[in-house]
């Protein structure tokens, strides 16, 4: 699925954020803490239909609460799981503060996340055998206290809605208590964080690539950083985990021209590891999104244009929509140059920052630079730090 625009409402610092035009390849720039990484988070949540495990992973990465501790009560309003996802870092007081992520607020595929109350009750049902029995039911109720009865326990939840189907997360049990959104509705999505991905994870992707046409593409990518590279293999290592039951893991070895010995990938520098991540993570992104936080990490400016060229080629070939953030003007320049050379893959750069208009009250907005504007972009047009 390809997005043509992006709307984010009430998520993190985005009160009402809209990018009217996005391309197959998108580069996001802006000052520190402007919200670049939050755009990637929103896209991860949208692609994964706000799966509870994904929400937990994102919250945990920020040291935010994602589950109630031992003995915690649902009535404890001091801090509940997922509050930090909402603008203002707290659940809204009414039903109007829901998170929306999608192309537009009214799109049928828009993802809605809201804080909800629900009650549990039993409904008498007659079975095929003629016998009556009780079936547990759950009902979402309004947040208005006038409509909350005193004879039933009121529970809090996160309600996730998409395509008129709803999934309910009970905040008191750390469980999904109602699931009607199918996992098949999710979009393939691969995320490359600022820190390096584990070799074990890369090895599992390599196992799927081995003996396919894409194996040659991986080698081609590595040769951008090290032209002498001939091949790569993931082998068992004797290194032990100090706090794990596993005593063997995988490690990457590189075969170089005119060398009889394979060299450890980790001895080749950060550039080799970063490009390997970029190229391998494309595989699980096929037909979906590839999200890259701080594209330039570990990459010398002299190779960035070649890497962008390869990404442009693969994005078209594998039907992938790429979103990357950057702090580097070198990255912006290389992206712009490749965009001019690859008109078959629409490229967009958008700047994230606070509006200077008084009517906007300092809200975060997007300034779009499409392929025409990219041809004349200057460093004064964008803020990368």
C-alpha cells in the first residue's frame, strides 16, 4: 500500500499535522526535537495496526509506561499505559482527543486510537441443545460520568479502530480483551533505528536471501563501501551471552579479494554494518514501508549518493515506500541529486517545524519540497540541526 498523503492527529507533539504530498521516497528534515522520529513512530503504528506488542516496544524504548505493575489498580489515574502517546502526554478529558493516523481523518483506512471506558456483563444465550448459558460481553461506554452506572465495575482501555473494526486493550490486565482487526490488514514494515541492529536479526533475514537473486544485490551494496568485498556469510560464533540461556549466536564474515581469510564484519567499520542493515531490511519491507532513522549514521558523505541510487532502484523494483530522517546536509544534497536522476520514482523532502504564523499557535507543520523544488534547494531552505 502506498500513501499519497499523511495525516497525524493528537500523537506526541502533533496536534494536527498534515503532509499533503508524499512520494515513493521521502526524506524528513528539521531541527532536533522537531518530531522527525515521531513521524516514523506514527507510520510504524499505522502499518502494524497499533498492535499491543508494537505499542509496548515503542513505549519501552522511551522508558514510558506500557503496563501496570504488581498491585496497581485501574483507579490509579496518576499514570496509565500509553498516556505519553497522546498530545500533552495524558489521556484527553473528552472523546475528541483521539489519535488519528492515515491519509486523511475521514479515510476508511485511517487508524484511530482513543482512551475508552468499558463494562463487562453476562448475556444469557440459548445453545443449539436448547440449554441456556451465560456468555461474557464487553461494551464501550461514554467517558461522561453521567452515563456511568454505579452498580458495574468500570474499566479503562485503549480502543483501536480501523475499517470499522475495533480492538480493545484492557489497561488493568495487560491483555487484548476484544480483537476484530485481522493481522492480515497490517502493512509490511521494516524499521532501522539509529543504533545498530543485532547480527542475529540480520542473519535471519540473510537466510531468506541466500541463493536468491537478491543475494547479489546485497554484495553490490557492500561494495559501495568496500569495493574489494566478494561475499558475506553468517556463521556460528563461540561467544557466549552472560545473561542468556543461549550459548551460541551468529556472526558475520566478509570475504575480500586477494585474501585467503574471511574477516569479521565488525572489524570493517560502521559503514559496512550500516549498509548491510539498509540492504537487508528492505526484504521484510517489500510491498510496504521502509523506515530509516538518521539515514547518514555510519555512512561517509562520499558514499551516500550511491546508496540513495540503490534505494531508489530497489524501492521501485520491490514496491516499497521509503521514509528516512536526517541531520545531515550532505544527505539532503545526495538525495536531491538522485531524485533528479530518477524521475520514475517520485521523491519528496519535507521539513518538520513549528509554524511562525500566530493563527497556527506554534503547531508543528510540514513544508514540502517536491522534485521541482529539490532541483534548487539550498541549505538555507532546510534546517537539519
